[in-house]
């Protein structure tokens, strides 16, 4: 049976299941800027919850196995900042005085 492509909604609600890194998410041309921001917020919430649970001695079945997982929150925050910076209009172009 052929596999179907993941839906946009699933990519947004479960980004860590579809992307290896937050940078992969922001490179996905199938998602709009707002959808990417929403997905990154969800990924950030999940990363914060995993850190909290791990700090309280309650790691999940896969949490903490890969040392790279400890950096996921920082990766998500940097990707979100990168996305927001790249889509903001530059004020200098609008308000530059004519010489």
C-alpha cells in the first residue's frame, strides 16, 4: 500500500516527527510563514516540557538518549528568530532620506 504524504496540519502539530531539525522546517516551502511560526512554537513547547520532565527525573522513552536532544530548545529558538528576521521589512529602505 503506498504511503501518503503528511498533511500540513500534521506537520504543524507534530513538527519533530517530520523534520530532523528546526532549520529543515523553515526550509519547507509547503508551509507559510505563519504555519512555520506556529509549528516552531509547538516544537518549543514540547522541548520545554521534555526539559522540565527530565529535570524532575521523568524522562520519556526516547528523551535524553541522544545528547543532541539537549540542544533542541536552543535550535528551535534560533530557527524562530531566523525566520522572523528574514521576513521583517527593513525600515531603512522605507525611511531613507532622499539625497
